[in-house]
C-alpha cells in the first residue's frame, strides 16, 4: 500500500478550489516514484532537481503539498521523506525511468 502526494496551487481564498498536480507516490519498501508531470507545453517535471525547484517556488507563493488523505505536508517533511525512501531502497517497476540523480519517475498517471 502507498500514499500519493499532490501539489495544490492557485488556491482560491474564497472557495479553496485549487489546481492539483500529482507529485508522486510513496510505497513501503520502495523508493519514492515521481510523476513526470507536464505543467506547460513542452515543460515536464522529469528530474528531481526540476521538481524540487518547482515545489520550493510554489510553496513560497502559497501552494500546499497534501497527501491523499487531505493532510498538509510541509516541504521539509516531504523532501526528507523522499531522501529517506531513496536511501538503499529497491527501484519500483518496469516502464519507469531514472533521472541522472537516481530518482525514479513514471511517465503515465498512476494511482
């Protein structure tokens, strides 16, 4: 069993509606798997460095990282989770790719 993480951005101060981007999934015993999200035409978050820079910039302007249980997760806690999951864990499944830093990515939406 795993936990999905999402970035909620462009949050409406009146109704709390937001644009949601799937960051990725943490599963027991495995490395964190990032979703290679396309956020603009021809711009994909397909490396750990791109995701980290994007999350830092977004959190600084009020976006929130949330897990699938609708719990807010601080940027620091999230990045620590990813670092902990990366250390000495197995890589996930066939069909993904690994960036130059050794972080796992998946190109398709997953649950």
